[in-house]
C-alpha cells in the first residue's frame, strides 16, 4: 500500500505543479490539481477493491485473507486521500 500511496502522491503533486506552471496561484493550482486528479484517485482504488474482493469468493481461506486485506487497503488509502484533499482546500 505504501508504493500505491506514493504513486498517487506523485501523480497529484505533478498535476498541481503543472497547474502552477500554467500560471495559477498556489491555492488555485492545488484546488485545480486535486479536482483534475480526483477521478483517478477514486476509480483506481475501486478497481483494485473489486479485483481483490473477488478473491473472497475462493474456497481457500488463505486466498480469502488476501482478498480482505488487499481489498480493504486501497479503500482506506482512497478515503484518507479524499479526506486529506478536502481538508487542504
């Protein structure tokens, strides 16, 4: 989850930097960068949760554990990202 979180952070910060380079103020660049990247910050974890969630349907308890752990991680990460993004606006 740490690697996924860092990938998202790099994506968001590079989007904010691009908006700032276009001439927006720092506050507006952050707002626009978060707005433009929100679709990916929400849809990517939903896809990962769906894929890992499908592991829960397997009969093997070990695979089910991977499904629960792998499915809940992106959801928690997305919730923190969205919450932190809204708090910084």
